[in-house]
C-alpha cells in the first residue's frame, strides 16, 4: 500500500513538472512575441501593416495601399450599431444607430509623437490621427493594428483595447 502511494505521488509530481514546463514554454514564447502586432484569434486582421520604413523606396506606394485599405464604411464586430467611414478625401465620419455622431479629418502616418504621446515607429507601425472638424484642438490617435480588404483593427493610444471592424461598403 505504501509503495502505491509513493508511485502515485511520483506520477503526480511528474505530471505537475510536465505541466509547469509546458506553461513556462508558453510564457517564454509569448514574451518573445511581445510587442508584435499580430493577433491570433479567429476574428483577426490577417496581415500586418505594410512597411513604412523611411529608407524603403516604395514608401509612397505602401502608404497608398494602407490608405486605400482604410477607405470605406466599417462596422464594429462587438457592436453592429457602431459604424465609421473613412473617405478618400481624408474625412472620417462616425455613426451610432444610424446617426452621425462625429466628423473629423484623418491622417495615416508613421511618426512620433502621436497626440502628444511618444510612440514606437518601425516598419510595422502606422497610426491614424483624427482631428475634429468642430474643434481642431481635439485629436484622437489610434494604432493601426492591421487592415485587409474586409477587416480593420485599431487600438486607441490611451489604453490597451483593440477594436475589430468589418467592411460593409
């Protein structure tokens, strides 16, 4: 009987060590990916923001691609009543339940600071800056996590949230 208990305890300890090792490996893998803007849930943006590197000869072409991907009408995944529209003329219009709530000018850039905050700038970052039409001193800035033809993901700079939008037009 004593031998069975020892074997049982040994198996439990071995299992806990194995579980601990798996958890450590997972945490280490997550830390090595920290700061990368790739999201891995099923509702995600499939491609990382294209290269904005200032030394890249195709910077204008890349910026045009991002601008073209953002232009359109988008519906929030978490609340279908929340919509926003980016026009090719640099206007941003936000709607809730079919009512226009806010109009702004928008600029997509890859510079720091954004809205007075120092932000990281590298080949994978891009930011959307909104300036209210009614009061040009009011600005809101977002990290552009990524965009495809059908999906847009942004994060407000003031917190760690992110929003995913689906293109409806």
